[in-house]
C-alpha cells in the first residue's frame, strides 16, 4: 500500500466506507477497521503493517497542520 487511496480501496472491498467529516476521526475508524480485518485474517500481515504506518503518518501530518493553525490564530 502506497497511499490513503489504497487503504480506502481495501476497505471498500469489504464493504466499509468511512466519512464522518472529521479527518482524524476518519483515520481512527480506518485504523480500527484495518485491525479487525487483520484479527479475522482477511488481510495479509504486510498489508496490515503498511496500512497502519500510512494511517499513523497521515494522522501526524494532520495534527501538525492543526497545531500550526492553532498557533497562528
């Protein structure tokens, strides 16, 4: 997996569509769904690890952006 699009496509294969309007919330829900898919053996370990890393990286980027926006106000 190389992008958030890949993660969304993977979740879509299992009928999971996530959009709450809250970016961090969406990423947290995706992370939970990926964990469940791994626990039940529906996805390979490599896909699980790469998805988790991408989600964590994206969360860090968004939190940094929010922190910078908070400082400028």
